[in-house]
């Protein structure tokens, strides 16, 4: 047994949202605290003249070029919105997925969830009167 068509859409949405969270999170970490992989590039682009980009510290306006910093903040703005929207979408999708799994397990009695937990699939037994 696999996913139903609705289940396939749900899993695809979950994977898409988690990928978006990862990518936008990396961009935001690079622009906020100069964290790799994008942090070094951001630090080099906003460092004030005469300041070593490696010495930049988060939230130290005296070490950055004001115009370059403002341009970087404008560039990152859409990433913040996507990150927030995706977070709220995941807050809906994760419980919906769990509820869908419970409903599918109870209605179809395939034992898929029990197999994920114990490693053994418990199938319903046929009645002896049949």
C-alpha cells in the first residue's frame, strides 16, 4: 500500500515546505549572523572600507557600509516573508498529515504505522467462520 492521491499531494507539499524553510533559513542566517554558506559573501559585500569582513559581528552598525547594508536588507526581505509563510503552512500541514495517517491506519487496517514503530506488520486475522 502506498499513499492515496491526496496523500501524495500532502507529502509533496511537506517536502516542498521543508526545502523552502531550509533554503530561506540559510539565506537569513547568512544575512543576519554571517553564517556559512552565504555569510562570507554577505560580509564581504557589506564591510565598511578598511574593515576585515571576517571581523564583522552581527548587529554592529559601526563595522558595515550603511548603503550596502541597507541594500542587503532589502534583498533579504522576500526571504523573510517566504520563511514566515512556509512556517505557518507547516503548522497546518504537519497535524493534517498526522491526522490523515491515523485515519488511513484505522480505516484500511494495513498495519503500516505499526510496521514503522515495531518493524513488524500486524495484519487483521480472518474470521474462522468464513
